[in-house]
């Protein structure tokens, strides 16, 4: 059975990556790297990378439409600016390759620490299967495709199990680093991160970053690209006020669950896994790639849980593994999503301690759900920025970058309530909640 699962995993992931890829959307490769690179150029020139000054740097990059305003804001912490400034000193195509190599290294480390945490045999086969599972995990492939720092941040958070000071590096993406609250290094790492930010940007600059971050979060809070309880509630038509209350209620419930159940877990690995799974329910700002942090609990739980919890664990893991937002925006990529998710499930089951044939029903169930949802995605397709963006007000380029970004999202149609897109994103959050509950259940009877 393990041999069959391995063959299925390799075949499905290879087919999804090389033969079932949908047409690429216009724009530069690794679209979000555009903002990182341009922020480095602005910082090198002594400008403010958190302002609309980033647009002149972006408009000159290959693939960006220079004939209209389509600025992509930079919202990374100031401590990243020296690194981005160094990268911005080389041509964009070379910088793109260097960034892709950095993400590949992060993915390798994440696969290795996931295999270690899952207590799998330390063999080449184990690492290859875990890497295949990673390639089929939607948030990770999304992070890689966009060039997002969420992937190395998730890897650093997971690596804190072996080297606690990597928790400091996880703060390159603060909403991912929150999961390290499960570790004793959390407060010291936060203090080191804050001190480094002040050293790079001065106290006034660090305060400016916090102000910009709040404005950017407010501008995007209810957008269709947000995978948060508040954004999902707004998508169902609850209204902004009710959505905020619902988001606060989910965050409070997750925090209470963490205080009551997760903090009592003796195993540091399982405590981190449960916290990683709960984190997306707490965050006020999260994109699909930020769910990369859920790969660790998904891998550990499926591999270690045993036959009793395995079906539910596999189904929960694959709910998170499916790129539901990508499916909603590109329904023509449904076959790729189906193959990648199936490959992810088969790879993890091939590593499982006591895999049974009946557990494959969970993989089949997730695959069937993707097929069903892809039919609806054709009828209710979500627009993609900036391809679907309409005309902007004439003063957009003169506005603060957060306000300009809000206008871009609105003009693209990404701030409109959309119950179908909300239902798809709710599946990701449901998978995270299931992983958290199952991790706590497993931890109660887990061997030391």
C-alpha cells in the first residue's frame, strides 16, 4: 500500500505542476516580490518604502503596466529593508532567481523539520515524500508562486523546535510568527525583533511602520483575498460591524481554547502544532499563503495520529491544503488543484505509521469536494488584481498608499460581498479548526 500511495503522490503532484497548470496571469514572476524589490530600491534612495513612492520603482519592472497606476504596497517590517536593499542592487531578473532560491531553501528546511516532528524514519524516502506533500499543499505553492515571505517565516517558526533563536527570524512575517507563542522564546524573540526594527528605522520609523500596518489592514480587512473569520462573515453579507464582532468572537474563542487546552500539552512539538492550527482563527489579517504555518500540524497529525483519528486528520489537512481562493479566481485550474491536493494526501499517508485503506476515503472526499466547488467557481468567478481592475479616480497616485490600495481593490471588485467565495475560504478555516481540535485530542493520549 505504501508503494501505491508513493506512486500516486509522485504522479499527481508531477501532473499538477507540469501538465495541468492554468494560464499564467499577466504580470512579473512572483508578483509579490515586485513590492519587496521596489521597497529595497526606494530605501536605497532614501525614500519611504511604505508610501506611494514605491510606484515609480514598480512601474519600471518587467511585466508591470506602466500606463496606469497599479501600485502594490509593501507592508514588511523595517528589519527587512537592509536585506531588500542589498537584493535591489542587482538586476530584477537576477534578484528574482535569488529570491526563488531562498524560498526553495526555506521549503527544504520546512520539509525536514516536519519529518523530524512527525517522528518519521530519517531516510531519503521520508524527506522526498514530505517534500512532495509540501508541493501539494496549496498555501505553500501559493507562497512560492507569489514570492511571499510567509514560507520562510513558517519554516523559521517550525525550526524553533530545534533552534529556538530561529523564532526571531519568523518575525519577518509577524502574523505567522504569532504561532511561536507556544514556545518560551516567544517574548524574547519579539523583543529582539522590536529592537532590530528600531535600530534599522529609528523609534519614529518603527512607529510609522505600525501606523502604516494598521492603515493597510483596515483597507484590506474585508477583501475577498483575506482568509479571516471577519472577512468570511463580511463575504456572507453580515456588514462591517457584525463582521468585526464575529471576527472578535472567533479570536476570543481560539484564545480561550489555547489557554485552556493547548498550554496544558506537555509535548513542545504538539503544543506548537496546535498553536499553528489556531493562529489563522485569531489573525485580523491573513492571506492564503499565510496558512503555510498549518503545514506542520497537518503533516504531524496525519503521520502520527493512527487509524482512529487518521480519516478526520487527513480530511482536515486537505481542507487547508486546497487553494480555495485560487480555485475561485481561476476555476480553469481545478484539475491542478485536484491533483496537488490528492498528491499531498497520498504522500502524507505513505508516511503514516498505521495507514489503512479506509483512510483513503478521506482523500476521495476532499477530491470530490474540490470537483463540486469547481463547478460553482465557474459561475461565480472571483476577479484577479490587477488584471480585472477598472479605472481609478484621478487622484489615486496622490493618496496615502493604503487608501490607494483600497481604491484598487474596490475597482477590481474585491471588496464586494461574495457568499460563494466566502464559503470556499471558510473551508480553509474549518480545516485549521479541525486540525487544532484533533491535535489536542491526540496529545491527550500521545506517547511521550
